[in-house]
């Protein structure tokens, strides 16, 4: 299987699970992108915000997470 395809499947599965759970868990799920930086999921629950970047392989690029923190 191609690693890029596998990564998209994993990201989609996690996103579907988060959205499915968001109704009962009373949280919201968002996506963040600014120019070339992105974060896969932003989860908001009450006053808390969690940024989640999904990685399914060895190649790690976290510039989106750093940009989001700024």
C-alpha cells in the first residue's frame, strides 16, 4: 500500500471517529490551515482547545502545529 494513501485513510478514520463522538461528548471538531501550515484537527471542549496532528508513518512535519501555537 502506498504510504500517502494509507495516511489519508488513517486521518479520515480518526476524523470520522472524532466527529461521531463529538455529539455525545459535547465538543466540536475543526480543521485549521493558514497558507502552507495546517493542523488536522482542533478539538474544542468548553474552555479548552486541543490541536491534534495525525501521523501514520516515519515522516514527521509539524510546522503546522508550531504555526498554530503562535
